[in-house]
């Protein structure tokens, strides 16, 4: 839930400062993923960004959807709620059904 919420918060804050849509979306993703990186460093775990899980993808969905819905004229509350729910649903589905991106196997 935190990942999706921070992706939306970061994008919303960037838009409120007049940042263009694409950089605002990227700021939302960075805001959300930085917390996971800090958590992994403090816990002594390998970074979640290096694993093939749908983590950054869920943050990008939430952030991008928020920016898109805001640009379409949806009220801020509705855009935020829809975007955070979509990001949370994708991350939850990835955890529940072990959805992942393809991993790089290297050359032999």
C-alpha cells in the first residue's frame, strides 16, 4: 500500500509545482522506490530493484495513472484513489501469483 501511495503522492506533489507530466510521473516512481531501497539497505537485504519482481512497474502504473487521470480533468481525490488502488492491486497480484519480469540469464 505504501508503494502505491507514495508513487501517487510524489507525482501529485510534482504536478502541484508545475512539473511537466513525464518528469512528474518519474518523480512519483522515484519517491516510491527510494523507500524500498532504504528499507533493503537497513535490513541488509539485496535491493528489491535487482530482483525480477513487479515493484517499479507497480509504482509506474500508480504514478502514470495519477498523472493521466489528473490531465484528463478528474478531481484530485478520485485520480489519487483510482491510481493508488491500481498500483496496490498490481503489486498484490504480483505477490499473490508470483508474477515477475523475465530475468537476465547472461551469455554462456
